[in-house]
C-alpha cells in the first residue's frame, strides 16, 4: 500500500481492475483504493503481470503492507504459495519464544498479526490485542475489529430496582431515555477530527467580521443566468471575489511551514462540501484566472464528485483559503475552523433583508455577513483587514468580479 497522501495511515482496497494472472502496462491502474477523502487509482510503475491479490475489496490496508504479488514479464516464481505466506506474515512451524504481538497457549506461543493502526487504537483504549478477533486476511486484526471490540464492551444500563411494597410506582425509563447508539468512527470522520484538533492546538487564530449589501450581486447573478447556459450560484460569485482578493492582497495567498512562509503564485480556493460521510474541501485551481461561468462549471463538477466519493487525492490538496457557506441553511453568521495548512477560512452566512442607514436615511437592503478566521503566524490583522475590505468592495460593486 503506497502512501498516497501525507500522513496517511491506511486505505481501503475498493477493487482490483486487473484480474489475477493478467498482464498490465506501465501506468495502468492495477488497484483502486479509498483514502480518508478520495478514491484513488494506484498505477503500475512498469509492465508486468498480477499473480495474486492478497487483500479482498473492502478491507483496510496499512501503508507499507503487501497487497498483491506482481511479476515482471516472463518472470517465473518457483513457489508462489510460499511467497504469499511470507508476505502475509505466516508464523513458522517452530515458533520463537513469545514477543510483542505474541501470546502463549497450551500448544505453545502463537503469533498474532495486526495492523499498526489496530495496535495503536487497542493500546489507546485499554484493550489487549490478544482479546480481539481478527477479520483481516489470515485472521489479521484490523481497525474495524478494534472498533467492534470497543462497541462490545460498552456497558448496558442496569434495569432499575422494583419499588418497595406499597410505594407508588415510578415511571420506567425506556431505551430512548437512557440508551444510545455507538456509531464507529469512519475513516473520514477520524481524519476530520485529527486535522481540526491539530489546527485548534497549533494554530493561533483571530477572526474578522464584515457585512456587505449584496442587492447588486444578486441582480448580476440573475442577469448572468438569464444570458448563459451555465447556472451560476451566489457561492460561485463569492469564491470568485475571494480569489480576486487574493490577487489584490497576495500576502494572504500563503501557508505557514516550520522553515518559511510559502507565498503561492496560483490562487487555489477550496470549497467546503457536506457529504453523507463528512466534510470535504475540493480545490478550484487557477480560481483567479477563470471566468465566473468556468469557475461555476468547475465547482459544480467538484461538488457532484465529492458527494459521489469520486474525488482524486490531488483535487483535495493545495488550497490556501477555504470558503464555507451555511447560508442555504438559514445561518446568519458563524465562524469556522481553519483547514490546515491553509492560512484562512471564510465563513459565509445567509443574505437577509435588513434596515440600513444610507446618507442619514433608513432603507431596506439585502445584507450578507461573513467571518474570516486567520492563522496569525503568516498573516497579521492589518493585512487580513485589507483583504476583507477589498473582498466586501467586490461584493458591493460586483461588475469588478467579472473584470
């Protein structure tokens, strides 16, 4: 299993596009695996033949663990079964004294095979690895086995004792009053938790709030949709304005690293997409160079494939700013957690009719509120305020977004 993305621990084998004893060419997809947030084809590095798959589809595999036997064209493997056994970690007939990962039975020491992630999860949750039944290849203990063991050990609430004789009966608690369902963490939920927990621990964040009258922006959107074949959303115009603001204030188009602040030439904006298994943030590359209609088509494609879990890993990496919009749910204003290693995230609320004061007179206007959360390490407050002023100006004079 290759390390497809940075800090990847494991991935699930989705399918084997190449059948056993079938030849393939360099660059052909010989496996399809699912990471925390994307489905990725694993290409062949050279011509060859797939002799044996070691992992069934649907099984998680730790990085570095063998998952198939490949041979060069014309190569002959003398004892394929023996090779497979060695790759799967079969215990030799004469076992060594018990060591880490081994237990002793009446018949002698027995080697237990488990993934590094499973061992870590068991250790963190106070479970003995030898008490867990493995369902992986050849009985290997994998992450899901640990999750099942954790769910099995959750205590069931005791039934209340009967009331004393002559006492008035008390209402009995139902399962819905006191019980709960233990839903094992998905790979995506664990990845989201790990990334955002790291952001909360390591990133010094400040927030800037702003509001803009967006009547002209909404009118422009109506005109664009009437004149063209591509449906343009309000969020598309917001993403376009954010990208153009990064061009105007290039010191915002950065990420922090331990050695240097990386200032990027291309403006790549991530868009937050809610899926049935968690939040993903596909990246619109060259966002400042795209026309609004091209940006809308790109966004629509990314959103659709995100919800179908068909994004590639490279479509999730590389952004410097995320735009997250909860306006469709009626949320007026909120702040969001930065998606590391990005420098900022823009939280967009719902556009609402409000009373505003213009030249001393009260008027009705459609107002949109946004909150910018910023990593203070590469970006100072004055710089973020300059970016916000430019961004709000584009929303209020939206023809400049089209320029």
